[in-house]
């Protein structure tokens, strides 16, 4: 399967890391996730924000379609669950 270049770099990074460093890298990615979210005033064709009962945080997916058939998908996440399954 072919992945976009940036995603391929992330996959390659995680393949080379020992488990303890993978956890640290995942935490680092989670900390920076808010920068990927929607901007103030931005509107979307579909918004789905959910919160797990056992988590203190929410996760959202936002879709915006454009006439030339491409889709903008920013991600909105809060810090990870305090009690993951």
C-alpha cells in the first residue's frame, strides 16, 4: 500500500523505535494534535464530535467538501483517555 510521504515518514519512524520510545513518540503526537483541529469560524459539511464515558476528553472529525471533489479533514482531539479500554 502506498501512503502519502509524511505518513510514510511517521510509519518508518515508529517501525525503528523500541516500545518505550514508541510510547513517548505517541504522547508527543497527541500533545500536538490540537494544532490539526479546525480553526475558529471554520464551517464544515459534516461534524461528528464524540466523548467516551470513561474519558475526560472528546474526539471530533470534520469534513468539508469542495466543488473539485476534494475533502478537507481536520482532526480535533483532546488529550488521551485517563482510563483507556
